[in-house]
């Protein structure tokens, strides 16, 4: 049966490329599993026999060679499996469009043929370990040396163009532009093609060092996603050139190289792989610069420990006024858009006041300290350092929460009592107070779910802060402000320098707080507008709300007690969710995997010595 179908495929009347595609599909349709006895290997052996013994075998072999040695082989070698564009969004959009919209491939294009076959990494593994290949296939599928050298030369010109781009030169060493090793690539390939030795291996090493230096520069001074994506593209071009030259020198056999091309082509077709790699890049872009801010939120000494409580107390005092305005806005019966904007403005202005006054909002810290913890996880040799760092984060969070809650409760209660004494009625009407107190019950409401959602919002706000810190570092914003000609004219040199220092100190924190204010204030209203009752549960804001709602003519003490228990649950959910998401982001940014057992060990250490994590430092 197989021979009948194969003969039908081989005898088909079709243009050479379509005919060859049919032959390949007949081979690939068989299962590759099973080693030398795999169905796919049997298909390949059957095809080989037909090409050797059938009367039309020489004709069919000539057709295979005609297709495979077409001039488009240069494009196959130089393009297959490599990104087509130097920007992530354009690459992702084109992949998505290719999935949805049919396209007409160019004729006689081997790269398009490879794309239509939709090969996977499983096919690459089969090809690499092929136990049934013979010299016949090496003869039929051998690409001419001229095409291989053309591909190397084409890649050399492309790599030179990328490596000599202005923004890539700007993050490298400050030498003459044409002294860059990328400028010598085309000339070196031409010399190799003539059989000369231009120091090719040393030139590739110099290019790799220049790439590493550029990436190190970006790690310190901020990352541009598009620039790093193009650096990855440049690295891919260098790697493909190197492999092609190794094939010519006999260092790599053709079958291994073919498997590498198929594997890279399969990965290039995957939108998920592209997104995953770019998400990791974005995570690193955000996390590393957030970590510089996060270091201020780790209490390693008694002075830092008490300072965290004081800054938390200031944040708690400000939150009392934030809660008053929140209920005033809610009672104004505004349209949804106006109400959401008013809530967002209230939270944002309050948070910005905390930022510029040096106060702390509880549960913001864990999102900012995850980068430091990921760095400790990367150190395989020091569990002691990891434990100390986690203890510093935990005690800092505990003291900030204590400062927020222990101050905002009496401060808000005093404001509520003052209002009642001046006006003669509670600030919050009984129906609203009963509804709010019921919403804080840890078991009879959606408090846990909403507190988890709020933890995710705190994490998103930390991403915004990290993005802002990275953007500021990449643009050298503080230095640019300090050196700005017009600012120096109006403010003087000292005034411009002071403003630049303030930008460096507060810019990322302010952006993070603006994002958090929008998330806490506007997003719940947007959900309500869509018919979904979603609320925020932040430990400090809800503690202030509890104090306001407690001042009633007939206080409901049981509801107040459950509300206090709810505050503890909200604080735990806010902290754990925001910290977990931030830690996962930081681990992904650094490519850390398989460290979950350390988190289990930390939890056991906490249960064994809770005061080490919650009490004051030893010194």
C-alpha cells in the first residue's frame, strides 16, 4: 500500500517545487518515534529504494536536485529561523497575521517551502538523530558551496549594518565608528571565501565581546526593549554565520546544521516563544531598576526598623484624610466616569503626598524588594544571606503595616468624632457604615478575593514604577534635567541640579503611585459600569474606613470586631500576593528556575523562628 501511494506521489504531474513538497509531506506524515525502525525512517528508506531502482529514478533525483539547488537556497540559509524584523511588536504582529490571514508565498522559495511544512522541534530532533540517512541524501540535498558562501556574505552585511547603527554604537566603547569589529565582517568573509585566513575566530570573539559590553551597559543604565531585541537579532546573525563557516571548514556536519535550522524555524513560528522571551526581557527591564528602590524597604538594623515604623505612621495619618474624601465622593452621587476619576485623583494625590513627604504605604514594599530577593536566590551558596534578606523584608513590612494601621485608626477615629461633635451626626450614614463593615468580614463577604485582587494591583503598580525607573535611567533623565539649558537659565545652575536630584529620587515612585491611584480608584468603577461588583481591599485604606464606620449612634461591636479581624486578613493577602507575583517576575527576569524548594525552606524557618522575621533586628 505504501509503495502504491509513494509511486502516485512521485509520478504526479506538478511543478518541481509543488512535486517536491508532496514528496516531503509523504515522508513527514509518518511517525518519527522508534529510532531506526520508526515509520518515518521506513518511508525514507522506501523512497530511497524507489529513486535507485525505478526506471524514472534518475528523473526524480534530478528534480529534487533542481529544487534544492535553486538560487533561493541563499535565502533559506540566511533567513530561516531568524527574526525578520528588528522590533518585537512588528515581529509579533506579522506572526499573528500569518496565523489568521492566508498569504501567497513566492514561487521557488525554499524558505517559504520550509514554512509551509510547519516543522516542529520534534522533527528537528528526528533529523539530528537520523539513523537511516545515506550518502544518497547528502548528494541530493547538498546545497552548493557558492550558495553557502553567498549566505555568509549576506549575513555579514546585515550584521555590519546592525552593529554600526547609531544607537548600538552609542552603548559600546567610545572609539572611532569604523574601528568596530562589525565593520570588518564583510571584508573578512570575502577573504575566507578566497581561502585566506583573516583571523575569523578572533573577529567573531571581538564582535561577541562588543555585544556583551553593550548589554552590560544597558543593565546599568537602563534597557530599551527594541534595542535589546535588535542586539538579539545581531547575535543570531553572528551565530548563523559562524555555523555556516564551520560547515564549510568541516567542523559541523550538514545534518546537524540542518536540524539546527529546522529547530530555529519551528521556534520562530511560535508566537508563544516570542512573547515568552520578550516578557522575560520586559521583566528584567522593570525589575532591576525597581530593585534599587526596593533596597530602602529592607530593615536590617534597629534604626532602619524604627524608621520604617515612623514613615508608616506618617502614611497612616495621611490615609485618614484619604478615607474622609473617599466617602465624601461616594456620597456625592456622581456619574460613573466622574466618580472613578474623583476616586483615582483622591488616591493619587494622597499617595504622591506620601512619596514627597518620605512616608510609606503598607504592602507597597514587597513589590519593590523582589529584585533583591531574586538576586539572593541566584546565589546558590548562601542560605544565611537569603534568610537575613527575607527577614529584613518581612520585619520592614510588619513595621510599615503597624505604623499605617496603628496611626490611621486613632487618627481617622478622631476626625470622625470631631465631625460628629461639630455637625451633630456621624460622617458615614448608618446604612453605608453597615454595608462597609459587612464588606470587611473575613468570611461572610468577598474580602479575601478583593484583597488578593488588590495585591495584584500593588504588583502592577510596582511594574509601572520599575518601567519608569528604567526609562529614567536609559534617558539619563536626572542628568538631563540638571543640564537643561532653559532650566538652568530660569532656576540657575544650583536650582536645575536640585530639580534633577529630585527627579532621580522621586520620579519612579511617583509614577508607581499614580498607577496605583488609578488602579484602586478607577478600575472598580469601570467594573461596576460593566455590571461586575469589584471592590478594593487595602489594609491601610480599610483600617481608616473601619474607624469612620465605627462612629455611629448605636455601634455594632460584633461587626467592628470582625472588621478588625478582616484587616489582618487583608494585610496578609495584600502582602503575600504582591510579593509572590513580584518574586515570580524577578525570577523570570533572571532566568531562575527550580528554586521553589528554597521558598518552602523559608516558610519552615519562619514557623520555627517567627520573631526573627517579625521582631527587631539583633543590632
